[in-house]
C-alpha cells in the first residue's frame, strides 16, 4: 500500500446516544488532496473536530505518521503538523491581515510568552508574512483591519495563516463556501498551488472544485462511509447519486 | 505621535507637582488603586477572564509586606517585592485550578479561593484580626531617603506605581500581548494554530496577581496598615467597578476609574451621605453595566473614532 500520512480506525463519535460519526476508517495518502463529501449533517465537520481533538473521540483510533495521536490536546496536534481551518471563517478580526499571519509565525518561532519584549521586535516576521499574503493575493490588504475585509479575502487570509505553520497536513472545511464564482476559481487555484509538498484533506460541497482538485474522495452519509474512490468512480456510484448528487444536482 | 509625547510629558509634570497641590496621602491611595485596577484589567480586559477574587492578591500582599517590614525588618523595597511575589505565587495556584473554566465558573472559583484566603487572614495570629496589622514602619527608600516624609514617600510610591503601569503597558504591547489579543479575538483559531491557551492565560493571571500584590503592598507602606478591608470580597468588587467605569481593555481606563472611585469615596465618606456609599457605588456599577459598557475611556475613544 502507498505511504499514508493519516489513518483512522473505527472512528466513532456519539452525542448523547446519537451517532454523528460511525466507525469511520479513513486512510489519507501522503501528498494527495483528499475530499470528504456528503449531505448536510453527514458528520464531515465532526470528523475534523475528532481528527484535531476539538471534540473527544468516543471510540476508535487516529494515527498520524504511524503514531497514535488519540487523546492529545488540540494545540499539541497542531504543533505535530495537522492544522485545521473552520467552516465559518477563522480569523482574528480586530487585527490586521499582516498581524494575523504573524500570530502563526510567532507560535512557530516560540515567541509566545515574552511579555517583557517590545512588539516592535515582531517586525522581523514581516517579510515572511508579506510573502504569504502575496501568495494568496492579499498583498494590498496587509495593513487592512480584517473585520473590514470581504468574506472571500478572509478565507484566503485563513489559508495564508495556516500555511505560515507549514503544516504537513491541512484540513480545510468548505474553503469555498459562500464565495462568488470568481473567488471560488481563485481559491481552487490557490489550493492546487499550496498542495505541492503537503497533504490536504478538505470538505467541499462544490463538486466542480472537488473534481478539479481531489485525487481521492470519501463519501459520508449519516456518519458512515458510503463509498470511496476517485471522482469518476464516486460520481458514477448510484448510491452516491441518491444520497448526495440527487440533492446537489 | 508627537502629540502623544507632549501629553505624556504634561502628565508626568502634573504627577511631579501634584503632592504640593493635593494631599499626598490621597494621591498615593489613588496611585495604588490605579496600579491595582491596571493589573486587574490585564486579566479581564486583555485575557477576557473575570476574576472575582483579586482582593486576595491585593490584601494578601498587604499583610505579607506588613509582616516582612514590621517583624522581619526587611528594607521597604524588598518587603513590597516579597508581597508581590507571594501574591503571584498564590495567583499561580488559583490560576492552575480555575483557568480551564469559563465565565461565571471562573469567577466563582476565584471568589471561593479568595474567601479561603480571607478566612486564613482573619484567623492567623500575625494579622491582628479585626484590628489589622498596625504600625508598619515605612523605612527608608534605598536605605537613604526617609519615607516618613509624605512628599518623599509620594515620589517613592509614584515610581513603583508608574513602573508597574509600564509593565502592564509593555505586556500589552509585547509578543505575548499580541497572543493575548489573538486569543481574545478567536480562541479556537488560536488553539488550531498550536497555542496552549491555558498556559497563555495562566501567565496573564500570574502577572496580574503579582502586580495587584505590589499595589496592595505599597498601600500598606502608605497607611502603615494592612487590614481585613484589603482582603474582603468588597475589594474584589471595587476593582471590577474601577475597571468597568474607566473602560475595560483600555490602558488608561482603569487608572481613571480608580481615580474617580477613590475620589468619590473620599468625598462621600466625610459628608452626610457616608452611610450611602455602598448604595451609590452599586448604582454607578449598574449604570455602567447597563448604559455605557465601554467605560469613560472606551466611550471617548468611540467618540473620537466616529468624528473622524
Ligand atoms: N457538539 C454537538 N452536539 C450535538 N450534536 C452535534 C454536535 N456537533 C454536530 N452535531 C450533530 O452531528 C451531525 C453531524 O454534524 P456535522 O456538523 O459534522 O455535519 P456536516 O457534515 O459538517 O454538515 P454540513 O455540511 O452542514 O456542514 C449533525 O446531525 C449535527 O447536528
Ligand atoms: Mg460541516
């Protein structure tokens, strides 16, 4: 079997008797772009919450690069190299775009607890932060207060901030949700670009984005894996059509 | 920028001449409470955590500093430092127990532990019980300047409180302050970027407790007294009021709030309304919470923003 970066074994999450994620076995291949799709409420976001331990796992195991990470703290998982984004845009709204990216760089460099130093010293990260902003097409927004930025730009900023940590595995929860066609195209190209040298697991409702980007697709339905394969296989599966495409098409 | 520098120079000049115009003891009381409120604001305004037990750090340090000066005979500076460090150590213990909780649970745990401290101080021998720890010697600054002179003492207290305030300002504008801002803005995102938010909050809490302790210890030197008032839960409420009134999450707000509250208390205490002080303070508190949450400085800032 090919080299896998992340594996789950019977991953299960129950909310007071309701099974949101049901014995999911996922294998994410290193260097691939893997999509997690499924109708609303299928449990996609919950899987993300389990992988990053924002929610405790009810049953099952998660292995990252061969080591079991089940039970670790979310911040610890992030430091191992699994960095997630959120379904609703996750930015620091009262800071500038540059500062948003810098917060990530600061963490990576371990400048966290230095309360006696001047914040002016953080300007040493400006060049790298500008570079990352440039990469996602935000160079003209670097000084802008994030709260005032258009929605699509906030999502791009989120990707720049995540990239600052150089994660091995990026988890993107509906990165194009709520975007206009132009922004969707830009984001798709951006994800393609940043996927070089890393692995991406993404939840995406827009199937043209999925078909353009993803090497492998896992379909979730009511918490369980319905099927898995490449786009051609999955989209030809009548059960998927029934469960998912029937609704989307 | 230059405008700001001019304002800073004017403020410093005013602070230098103030004791010749206004009763120094009154000024020193304001200074100590200003530092206390600024330290408290570090955890409420910048850490987003409502502690309802800050009297324990203020009052605890007041007793410990009083004891250190009176019984151990430590030099004044060292006594104040010991008080501050003790408060910081107690803050670390409280923080470790409380920091995982949010909102009202955090407030309740901090209150409960502060009440335990209160009962300790009420029953411990060295505190003098209801009478308080009296007759604390003021000593000499740097072993040279006699602090029994109120004007000399004023400059000594000013230096400590300004120094403490500058530590708050620096912490807010430091790499750590940047992390605190991010955390207040979006805690989940900060976690997903790999921040141990509990450790970050704990440091803010310990800093806040230590500086609150320095404020309380300095107050002991001024009044030569540490008493149950300093550790009482009323004191925890008072610092919340000062911070809210002046403007939570602003640097100058708590300082201003402390000035207003202390001045009001002093004026009312000697007048016919003295019995009504708690009621008046309570009313101000309610008005603050209901009508202007941003506090004095916050409202002014918003006004300036809107008019440009
Ligand atoms: N914290 C929670 N407590 C209780 N139930 C939850 C919780 N989080 C999610 N659920 C439930 O689990 C199920 C799966 O939710 P989840 O958010 O994972 O779906 P999703 O596939 O991401 O859907 P969408 O496409 O709408 O984002 C839903 O029925 C949801 O109501
Ligand atoms: Mg979702």
